[in-house]
C-alpha cells in the first residue's frame, strides 16, 4: 500500500493491465482507444437553438408510452398508499357530498332534477365534476411537483400532465361503479345506454387535460396561477349544472352555459342514466370546445416547454 | 460517420436572478396593458449571463470525454443542453443515437415505493423500455446487492443502500451516448470504485461518454480526452493529463486564508445558509492562504442560525490537489465534544502538523445539528501547502506518490 492516490488508481485500472508499471506515469498514458466503433444507422437528433416554436413530436411521445404508464401507475400507487382511508375516501367523498346536496338543494330548496331522483341527479353531476376538478388540479401541479425530474432528465414533458389525468381516472372508475350500485336502490334499472359512461368519462378526461395542460405550463412561470386556481375551480362549479338542471337557467342565457364543456358531459351522463336520448347538440359543442382548448393548451405548453428547466 | 456528437456555435443565456424572481401573471398582464408592444421583450435593465458561449465540439463514437472546469463554468449547462433538459439560446447540436443522462443519483425515485417498484419507475424515467428493465432486472438487483430489501419502501433504506440501488438502475442504461455529471460524489469509497469501474466498462463497450467531475483522478483514469470550460467557453481540448495541468495551473486560487460563506457558489442545493465565514490561521495565528509542509494550522468556521439554536457539529473534509477526499474530521467524533447549544458562534478546528505534500488543497464544510447536515459547502476554501525541508535532509519527498508524506526511519544492516 503506497498512498491513497496510487491505490485508488490501481483499483480503477484493474482492467487496464499492468502497463503503468512505472509508478510515476499517469495511468491514462499509454492507453489508446484504438478500437474503431462502427455504429449501425443511428437516428439523428438535432437540437436547434433559437427555434421558438416546436411541434408536438408524436414519434417521441409514442416511444415513451411505457413511461406514461409508469408515471400514472406511480401516482395511483402513491395516492392509495399514503391515505389511511385509501379507497374508502374515494367512495365516501362523493357519497357525503351527494347526501348534503340532496338535503340542501333537493329537500329544502326543491331544485328541479329532470325527472331523476335528486340524489342520482346530483351524483351524476358530481361524478363528472369531481373527476374534472381533481384531474385539473393534479395535472396543473404536475410539472411543479416534478421539478426534480424536469431539471435532471429528458422525456416529453407532456407526459406529466397527461399521466396525472390518467391516474385520476381510477377515482372516476370507482365513483362510477358506486353509481351503478346506487341505481337499484332508487328503483332505476340498468340500461344498455349506461355503457356510454366510459366514453363520457374519456371526454371528461380530455376536457380536464385541455385545461390542465396549459395551466401546468403557465404555473411553472407564473406562480400566482397556483393560488388562483382553486378559487377559479370553485366558481366554475357553480357555473356548471351540477346542482341544478340546465332548464333552471333562463333560456336566453342557456347558450352561455353551453360554452362550458362540462355542461354537455353532465347532460349526457344524466341522459344515459335516465334512458333519455343523448343531447347531441350540447355534446357536439362540448367536443369542439375541448378540441379548441386542447390546441390552445398544447401550443402554450410547447412554447413554454423549452424554458421549464430554467424557470422551475 | 465521423462524429457522434457535433456541437456548433452553441450558446446559452440566462437572465440573472431568473431562478429567484418568480413572475406573476398579474405583473405580466399589467405590463402588457401598459406597454403592449414591449410586453414580451425582456424587462428593462435585466442582466444576462452567458452560461455557454459559442461552443464548438466534435466527439468521435466510442470516445470518453472529460469536462473540466470550476463551479459555474458551464460544464453542467453543456450536459443539460445535450441531454435536452434545457434549450440552447442559439447554435445547433447533432446527436446520433439514444442519449441518456445521469446527472443525479436517484432521479425519479419515490420514497413511498419499494425497491422493486422504483427500479421500474426510475428505469422508465431514465429512458428504458419496460422490456429492457424486465430483461436486466436480476442484474440490476445483483449489482445493487439488495435482494433482501427489494420489497421494502426506499424511505427505509440507508443512504448507502439507496445510492447503490439508484446507481445500479442507471448503470444498466444502454444508450449510445451517456452523459454523466458528478454522480460519483456520493456513496462510500468502495462503491465509488465500483461505479467508476462500471462507467469504465460502459466506455470500453464502445459507448460514447461525456463525464463531468471535479475528481481529477477519475477524469484522468476514465477519459481519453478532455475539454476545459471556463466562463462558458471551451478554452482547451486535448489529452487528460495536459488539460488537468492546465486547469490546476489556472485555478490554484489562493483565498488569502479567509472567505465569506454567504452566497458561496459551492453550497449544495438543499443547504440552509447557516455558515457565514471560514478562516485559516497558520501556526502564528495569522490569517494565511498558505502553510508550510508539516505546519499546524486552524480552521475557524462561523455560523449564525438566526433565532433557532443548535448543538453545532462541524465536519471538515480535506481534498487533495486532484480533488480526491483525503481526510475528514468532525467535532462530534472527539472525546471532548462540547454539546451545548447556541445560536451563533465560531468553531475552531486545529490540525496538528498534518503531513501534506505541497499543492493546493480544498476544504468542504458540513455543519449539522448532530443528526443531519444543515449546511454543506464544497470547496469552501482553498489553501496552498508550500514546500519545506521537513526531513531536514535538504530533499523533498517525490510528489507522485500521493498527497501525504510520512516520516520514516530506515536502518541498513550490513550483511556483507
């Protein structure tokens, strides 16, 4: 054992034979990397400075589909691991809200409920709204809470808000199953039309993504968005027909309600449960609003994506 | 194909204070209303800093390139641009093949998840496909030497176990280009060696590796060429030994024995700025940036915890001129450890005649409350050890055998 320095080197270089027999020589000397590496055709990646506008790289997103799954899986796993009540919480929350709404708005205020029992009527609204609310909340925060990832490793940033929404779908599924369990209690038979619920849930997820995506990017740069969001969502709920039917709103203002993408979704939920024909016009409006929002959100996101690691 | 990485005129500009001053949407909107045309242009009088300036670089396939430079020189920024973590302000980079970056040990780990779950999560985040992780799962576990704890949440792991698992996942990445930043600064010495060995193996396997480290020994042994970055510019490119000498010659900065630690650039990320000043005094109690070989000296570290008080425990680590850890001392290991609490004060550590060879040494400081480190500053102070005739023989020990010398007695028995 000579000194720490030499010892360290000799361990490091145990693969490099005994070419440094002379202690004084640097171990890197006399070393050659002559083996020529022939690479097969490798994909070329170009990083260009000063390009302010980038298109969504669908190929790259598809290549990271495993990561999308793992991020969503992580969110679900961690959420149910950390809460003591776990699944019970997901069940209790809409049930208790439904009970309170039914008592306050159904029994005391006698709000109309489109021919459904008020409890089921409000639960349908809550099912769509709670999911939207939770998904917008987690996806908006998804970049901020993953700041350690953003500054250390590359992956398509879009996956973070998208995976957050996907993870929240689990809560939605549990709450939707609960609804199906509640129906017989209120004397409503299960109908084939109720098979539309998953499709409506998916539209709801896209609605949440169309808002959360843009907000997540804005939140990285503008910290006040974080504080304004819960308040904005609270107001939004009252502008959404969760506790009241659209027919409750005077007809000259009803078009305003239809600008809200959730209106069509909630109407469709109720129609599917009550066995009424689907409200195609509001639904079509909803889908086009979501599409417009998605494009706007994605362009905000793409434009700001380059700065995330520097700002966060 | 000649180069696997081609960097042309790459520049990256940061706005000073960008990290601290958050924007608010309100301010931006009011500014937009007042000055509609200038809302999107930078704020008036904003200061800019070029983290990278006109960097040109070509790296051949299979090369192991070391990036050398002091803190804040732009090494990490260059890696981050190549890794697509941050976007360049101007310039162009061409990379052939898959790029993986290892800028930190444990990227993507989640405390609540088990070791097994974290292997999959972290692997996916670092860029592995699910099938690849499954295929290499057993190897990853074997390298980490953790098979008994696979189903334990990583929050219950010791820091050593955590680092082993995290590095093991990263070590099994199989990109064409691997970017590594100072990840070897963690873990115990034995594991560091294992990691270096693994990186060496990766490099020998024909992959292209870019390697940032302050540890010159690691750079010298791993890399076959080096670049020196200073002030965001690439100022030299050549064989490791030459570049390291160049670097050490430029940066044997003497701090004249005293340095303020407020706003020190070597402070690690999660540190609270508690330490305020460090001072080095020689045998005659004089502030000095240099001591002679074998001369006793003291290191005084002042701290200020504001309104809270603590039982200060101070760790001092000495690094050799090559950046290797050389020795560590801590007041809590000592018999006469004073465990009284205080809010602000100065701890003085005296080293009795340390047998250091001539050269420039640096000191890392760790201030804690006896349980955890609160404030960590790497390279808090550097000082020079000057040659002296320590053996009284008129001869100096030869420098190539390491950073310490030792008095020895030799006897010759004449057996002729």
